[in-house]
C-alpha cells in the first residue's frame, strides 16, 4: 500500500495527515492516530493525495477557528 504523509501546522497545532489509496483515482486522508488520541474524525476523499489532504486541512482550519461572538439579545419573532 502506498501511504503518503503530510505535516501541517494549522492554527498553531501540528498535525500529520496520512493519505492512502482506496480505489482508482480515489484517496483517503485522515489524521494519524497518536497513542491515547481520538480517532473519531471522519476521513476526507479526493482524486489525488494532495486534494484529499487539502480537503482535510481546510476542514481542520475551519473547525479550529474562533467562533463568532454571540449577540447581546435574543432574537424576537416578527
């Protein structure tokens, strides 16, 4: 099996992304599991190793971003 690793730093946190072939023009990217770490993250797919890793990196960037502040008042029905 041809496995490729990408080392990425996203929002100050280091990740190793592992990409492996799962079919013709189909690659799966997932975070490399660390001992005692969570493996609940879903895999991301692409037609190339770079595309699959990019999709996972993009999702991690969005997921690790700062949430928008809550509004001061609750919404009232019109």
